[in-house]
C-alpha cells in the first residue's frame, strides 16, 4: 500500500528511518550500489521528500503500528 512520508528519525545504527502516514516505519538508507538515496544524507534532502509515497509492506501484511497515529 502506498503511504506518504511524514517525518524521519535515526535508528540506533545511525540509519535514517521514514515515518509513514499509516503509523509504520521504513528504512531509507543510502548504501551504494544497492540503495541510492543520497537525498537522505542532508536535512534539506529529507525535507524535500516529505510527502513522497513509499510502498508499505507492513500495511499489506496487516502488521501492528510502529508508532501511535496521534503521536
């Protein structure tokens, strides 16, 4: 299911995680050559991708939320 990015946080391993509107999290790593997301490395880049939709597999699977929607 397609869900927009509403925010970000960094995990314990210093990787960026997108917070999706559905209440799930999804890593948005920049690890060339497998994952090319140089925009995640800067605040301006992350801000420019707010609202970008990602495929949320957790929604498709019916997984519980990672954070409360009223957070």
